[in-house]
C-alpha cells in the first residue's frame, strides 16, 4: 500500500474537481494508474475537459472519489455529483469561477468558449474571462465529457 494511504493524514480537498496531477500525488499513482482506476470504476466520477484541438487528455476527478480511495472505500458514492459541483442555486458562472472550478487557465476557458464547448450569455465578452456562462451550459459540458 502506498505510504500516503498508510499515514493517517487528513488533506483538505477544497476544490470539487481535482486535476490528474493532484490525484497522482495524493494516491501515489502515475498517469496510467489514474486512468486505470477511472476505467475500473474505483475513481467513478471523472471528466476530460481538454479543448477539442488538444491531443492529450486533461482529466478532472471529483474530490469525494479521491477521498474515498484514500480511505479505502470503493463503493459508489451516494448523491448527485453534478449538484455538488454546480449548485442549482447558482444560474450563471463567470469565466473566472470556471477557471477555479476546473483548476485551469484563462486561456483554456477561452478555448472552450471559442470551440462552442461552452456558451456565454454575453457573447461580446466571451473572449474574456468575464464571460457569463449559464449553469446549464457547464452541466451539459460535464455530462458530455464524463469518463466511464
């Protein structure tokens, strides 16, 4: 068992979606190991948020899945991850909010907007990080990008 999993450490996972590099470090896995655990279902909620023109995957894993893995729990997680990631009380997300949610660059959000993967309510600002993106557009993006 990897040392990280043997130590009784409590790491605060403050963001709901963790980039693959963080998952690799927390679980002592390499990139292929993270993919294997996603494909096996032990990391059951994961998404590929890459731009359409990118060749390499850009993975995000729901933090509770990582926490369960660290705790040695491999049963399905109860609840709706989409509701936890994108609260229904928030109808619009700014580009800066998505940048933080996805742990990605401003450029990445702009590429997703340019490619039509996300749509902005204020198209005149869609090339800027102040774009206003409806929750439904973000939800549809995540639904389309889920890895199973």
